[in-house]
């Protein structure tokens, strides 16, 4: 059996941390490539719209929109002029009222207004009347512009209704092109990821027990994660559920077959680990029946209670003899061929002299398969 040096716990911890970091970095790197593929230009709505809509209708809509903008600017300009006239008329009215009050006071004192005062009064009246006339003209112009604006807006709504009817084929065409673009993008992403997934599976099956297994695990987990994410993004939810369940079922079946084959055709490392754990709990490695020998000849225990059954140190009253499991007939202890002392039959080395001998794992493995 080849010995594997696990190294100190700090070294193993650092390897585990770096494996996680490598997994995250691989996911990021694959994500950058997948995102770049997803950013490829898709169908342009304005291009499809210009191809399918009536150009005359679109041109008329743009013309009406320009007319509406011009009319709104004119209304705004006329309203500004009207505001200025309103302020000017108010000032003229205030001046005229002041002159009238001044003339009333002069007449009460029997003082005749001068020629300048009368001319100022007449000028104020003329300015007031002219402003009023211009204000009314602006009111009429603004009213006409608003009527025209209302007509243009009605025409605009009519054109928009016609264009909306013509845009229905545009939306359907856009949906079709977008679905084709999404499918093309998904195919390109999977064309990039699936070969990497096959490589990861091949590396896992071939080198999963090697010294660089952690690198393979990190790479495989990152690729499997990105493949699952791309499928979740681009495949419809019901289909994705089927794919996910089928993939999970395939993985479970593969693992189950692997475990069943390990039992039916066990590898020596796996068997020796099983044997070591069973000997530690004084249980038969094949059928888990208690090994009743020495101080434990007349006791009962299981994996949970064996730790409480402490045997006093130096208790050697029972003679060490070969021992065979009375249930599955597997020889568990035998005389060492080198030192003739009792040694575990299913472990590779004698605890007394250290003589190494290959245990009969084939027969024991067959018994294990039969018991299972």
C-alpha cells in the first residue's frame, strides 16, 4: 500500500483555502468570457422599425411633431409679450389714475390744470387704449394658435394610432429576432463551456487521486457552476428543471454505481481503512460482530459504547490466541510468520515486529460484498 503524506494541519488548511480561492477566480474568469459573448450586438429596434413601417406615415408624424413644437414656441412667445403688455397697461392705468386724482384736487381748489398736465393725461389715455388694443389682439392670436395646436395634437394622436397598428408586426419581428439572438448567444456560451466541462470530467476521472486533485476540483466546480448558470439564464424554466433533475439523477446514479462497485470490487486502500476502523472498535471488519477475545470475551458493546469500556492497563490474564469471527468465519487474528506472535490478519503490518505482509483482501472483499 502506497503511503500518502498528508502534511501538517496548517499546510492542509492553506491548501483548502487556496483551492477555494482558485475556484472563485476560475468562476470570475469564465464569467468575463461568458459576459463578453453575451454583449455581442443583437437586433436593433429602430432598424427593424424603419424597415417595416410606412415611411410616409413616419415622415408625416415627424412633420406634425415639428409643427406642434413651432406652435408651442409661438404661444410661449405671444404669452410673454402679453405679460409685458399687461405690466405696461397696469403702469399706464396707475399713472392715469394719479393724474385724475391730481386734477380732481386742483378743481376742488378752483385751479385749472396746465397744458402740460392735460397733455400728459391725454398721452396716458392713448397709451392705455393702445395697450388694451394690442392685448386683445394678442389674446386673439394666442386663441388661434391654441386652436391650431389642438388640431395638430388630434392629428398626432390619429397618426400614433395608425403607427401603433403598424408597430405590432415590428414587435413580433423583434421578439423573433431577439429569441434567435438569445439562442445563438446561448449556443456560443455552451460551445465555449462544454468542452471545458468534458476536459474537467476527464481530468477528474483520470487524476482525481493524484497530488494535483485540488486543482482539478477547483476547475471542475467553476466550469460546472458556469454551465448551470448559463442554462438557467437561457433555457425556459420548465425545460431547465427537467435538465437539472436529469443531470442530478445521472450524477446520483453514477455515484451510486461507483459506491456499489467499491463494495463489490473494493480497492485495497478503501478496504484497509474499513479494517482499521473496525479493529479500533473491536468489531469484525466484515460483519461488524463484536470481537470477543481477551478481556472482552464476555462483554457486549457497539461503536458508541466501546469508549466507555476501558480495560485496565496491564491486564494480560487472557492468553493471546488466533481468533476467527464466529459469524462470517473470517480469520481476524493469526500467528505472525516472522515473530510467531498474534497479529491482526487483515492489517498489513505486525504490531510486534513490524513485518509487512499483504492481507487477503480479495477474500475479505468478497465476504464484504456478500454481507452487503
